[in-house]
C-alpha cells in the first residue's frame, strides 16, 4: 500500500491527495492526522502559494471509517495541545486558521460526515458532476463535527444548513453549487485538469495579496471563538454517540435496518 496522503508540487501549487481509495478515503486516525500534517507543512513552505486538496479514486472522503482503525497520534507539540479537539477540529484550524494560503477543494466524489467537514473547511470548492455531499450524522445518531456548524451556515445560510442536516439530504454536483456548497461544477472527465488549471490560475496573483485576503476574511468570522465552537461540537457528538439512541442508530446502520429510537 502506498502513502495514505500523497503530496505533489507543480510550480507554486501543492496538491494534497487522500490516498485510501479501497476505503473511499474513509478516515483512519493516520489518514486524518496525515492530512493535517500535510496542510501544516504547506503553510510553512514559502514556495507554496496555493494548496489543492482532493481524493484518489472515485471518492473525496467517505467520512470516519466505522470499521475502526489502529490508534495513531502524531505526537507533535501543536497537536498535543489540541487533543481535546482532535483531528476533526484540526481540519478547520489547519485549513482556515494555520494555513493563510488559499486552499482549493477538489471534490471529486462522495464527501460524507467528517469528509464533508474537510471539504467545507477549504476556501473554495470545485465539485465533480457525479460527486455526492451528505452530512449523515442523523443517520448514525450523531451531531455535526469537523467544523460543519461553522462552515455550512457560512456557505449556505442558517435555514438551508439546518434543512440540509436535519433532512439528511444528499446533493450532487450542480445542486451543491446552487446550495452554496461549491462555486463550480465540472464534468467528471475534465475534473483533474480543471482543478489543476484553477489552482494555477490563482498563482497569477501575489501570494502576499492572497494570504492577506484570506487572513482578513477568516478574521471577520471569528467574532465567536472558533476553538470554543469546535470543543462544543466535540462535546455534542460525544454526548450523541454515548446515548442509547446513538448506539441504536449505529447498530441499525450496520445491520441495514430502520432504527427504533427511544429518546434517551
């Protein structure tokens, strides 16, 4: 098996690719932290002006690998300080707060749960026509994490964010554009080329200009504390998963049946 995260450079564009196609890039601990580490490395590299984040195979990221994975922790001082948030919160902190370079999301396929959170943490998104976006938390008895309570209302407004998650909607390429989740839908056959072209196009501008632009916009959304919000998300999802209904939802999901909820 190759590396879980593939990194490549073309000019001033760094492409970070989730590379677990046999699992539709579902997030193991190692893959999740690998993405965070790759974004942090791009943020530190002065030769990188623009970051593109995408998936391998036919998926962007199918969310948390519910089959389980070996425990993993990168053990760096930065992540050690953020253990109460974990990798789900570090997606937003790395892509929005620690990386002040534009991050282009290349949503080449399905993005669900924390995978959707990773997609929505990027600054702008191109989406393949066949790609499907779904929160999925209600289906497994959870509540949103990975920054989705921040990024979805920012992208589509309060009511649409509520409807999208409460109704467990699935949106495909052009629908996602209409709902504000992406800026451009691209034919599947043209997707890789268009993602590379768009990221390179941004390099025509001064990297200083782009970084200051992003800093200003991110700062404008921090009237509420981002880290406090991420801790609130994690607290909520732990409570949801620990409930009887949460456990029943996951059993029903794995057994491919309708859950029987009791409200406790």
